[in-house]
């Protein structure tokens, strides 16, 4: 009888964990849908604001690229940032695992081996965090520059450089 209650409790716990995970997943999907709708209206502007593009890119990986209408870049940025975040979390988990193994190792040789592996994973976490910062900075810079160059073709048509005789003349149409 006691064994059946323990099994029922475990099954109930698994169901609750699955339900909690599903609720969290639905919240993430809802948040992404809300952000997509918010960014969808922003893309129709004739003039892009570089500061706004940089802010969106800082708040959400690929947000500034979505604002500028560069959806392929946005997917690439979000994918790279997502991978780096996953790698940092994975390596941090492995670091904790080896640190715990080092503390509970039965002999000194295993303890040193586990401690070295823990240090290796700590270095990987640090490396992942640096790469996340670098890619985030480059993403912000890219969004800022793209917003500045958003109307480049239309503005280029307004400027004409004319050569006549021995000189050059610059003509700008308003």
C-alpha cells in the first residue's frame, strides 16, 4: 500500500512538473507573439531612428534588425545569441557537476581530475559570456548603422555630382 502511494505521488509530481513546464512555454510563446506584434507596426516607418534600433537590439536579440526590416539578420543574431546562452548554461551545469564530484571524490587523484575539469568548464563559461557580449555589441552597432542607412537609395537619388570642363558641381534635390 505504501509503495502504491509513493508511485502515485511520483506520478503526480511528474504531471505537475509537465504542467508547470507547459505553462512556462505558453507564457514564452505569448511574450514572443506580443513582441512580434509590437515590432510589426514599427517596420512601416519611412525614416528609422538609429537610437531606437539600438535600444530594441539591446533589449531583444535581433530586435533592432526586426525594426529595420532585416529579418534574416534578426534570425541569425537570435540564433547565435540563443546558442551562446545555451552553451553558457550547459557549461555552468557541467562545472557545478564536476565541482561536486571533486568535493565527494574518494581519493586525491580523482579529486584533482574533477577539480581540473571544473576549471575547464569555468573557462568555457567565461568564454561564452564574452562572446555573448561581443555579439550583442555588434548586433547593436549593426542595427544602429542599418537605421542610418535605411533611406540610402532614396537619398542617393537626390544627390548628383556633375563634371563639366575643368570642375565638378554638386547638385542636391529637395
